[in-house]
């Protein structure tokens, strides 16, 4: 998985309108870019938000 694919997978996690692959969340977790949530999904870690940069800024919680 290259950086562009990682960014797309991270955007799939944070944007409700996008459909992501379940396997991508696990792959991102192994890379330290996402973490599992208690509801069975994944959310980006600080490293994931940094990698997304401006593309993910509108989805970042305040």
C-alpha cells in the first residue's frame, strides 16, 4: 500500500459517504495509522491525521 492508497483508505474511514474495505482498516492499524473503536470500526490515529493533511482537515474533530 503506497501513500496515495493509505490516504484514500483513511478518507474512507472518516467520510460517511465513502465505502471502504474492512481489510483496509486492519492494514492501517498495523501501520499505526488507525485504531480499532469499541463499535467495531476504525478511526485514524494522530499519525493518520497527519498523513491525510489538508484532505482530512474538514473531518477532524475539534
